[in-house]
């Protein structure tokens, strides 16, 4: 069963959300559900001692992403 | 627990047999793997070892540990799992990941997809393990389920996976997925992707 909630976003946040919807061809709900899945996954993995990196193979750069 | 009525094909008679696709792999399913699947697979491995064959010649996926896989993703929204049961026995398992990969096929590049982490059918359904498989259709049902999860996430049926060599023909010819070649970043396995159009053609 799905539940409904009201979300308060700034204009900028709403614009970012809309841009993601356009780019991904998803509704706002779908984008936010995907974001929640990702956020939970990252949070749990970090709690387990994992680290999150972005790697640029071309530049041979690897940067750890700090998640608060 | 959500379950869906499906049909497998009895390989002995060619007739459809009622089965049940159940969302979320249960403890009972894991026990079935350990007490019903493993003995069959291990017997085959012992027979192959007696012939002097190495692990490279053993049935693909013989080393998979479903209990470990399921434990590792427990409680995570990004993962969905399915079990397929027929005639009281576990016939197949699947793990999906909705937060792992983006599409690679040019027409849908950058969009999200559902990635099929693992699919396995019971050893008595595999020609690599038994001479006469018991049921057919496990792979088809699982891929259709993956497509439905993709649609549920508004991903229009887009799915992707890396195939074990023995299943490549199934994904290419039966499922109609696009073969994007061997992937050097993933154990050298061949990567397949299904577009939304291909998903509609495969599952309607």
C-alpha cells in the first residue's frame, strides 16, 4: 500500500527535481523513490565500513565522496 | 508476501504446470537451496571430478551462495528478490538491483534500468546437470518479472544483465535483448540490455 505525503521544496530544488524528471523520463515520485533507494543503500554500506568513490578513468582520478 | 500465478512447462509431457512466483526469497527458499538443490549439484560435480574435470567444467554458478546474497541485501529498498515454486519445490530464484546501472544502448543511454544481479534455476531443470530437465520456462518467467519491476519503477521495461556463457543464446534469441559484447569490467561476461520496445515485444 502506498501513502501520500506533501513535500516542501525551494524553487531551486523543484527545478533540479524537474530537470531530473525530464532527463530520466520519470515522474517526480519515481525520481524521489529512486533517490531514497540510493540514499539508503549508500548509508547502509557506509555504516558497514564501505567507502564511496567517483573514478575518472580517463584522468586516472579517484575521489572519495563524503556523505553526511 | 505477494505471489503471482504462472505456468512452467513439464519437459516430460510438454504440458503447462501451474506454478507460483513469490516476491521476496524466504528462509524456506534458502533451506530448499541447501537441502534440495545443493545435493543434486554436488552429485554432478563429484561425477565430473571422477572424470578428471576441473572447476572450469563444472556447472556454472555452482559456487553461488544464496543465503549470503540475501543476507547482504536484507532490508535494502534497492533490491527485489523472487522465488518460483512448483509442485512443492523451489524451481528458481532471482535478485534484482534497481540502483546499480544505467542504460548503455544508445537509444536509452543514461536512463535508469533494473539490473538482474542473479537468476538461477533448480539443478533438475538444467541440461548441464541432468540429462532430462524437469521443468522449462523459469528464465522466461523471471525475465518477465524483471520487466514488470522495471515498469513499476517507471523504467518502461528496461533491464540489463551480464550473462553466464550458457545463457547467452537465451537472452539474445528468446528474450530478444541487445548484445553489447563482452564486458572487461565484469568478469569478462557478455552484457545484454533490453529496451522498452524489446520489453513490450517480449512480455506484451
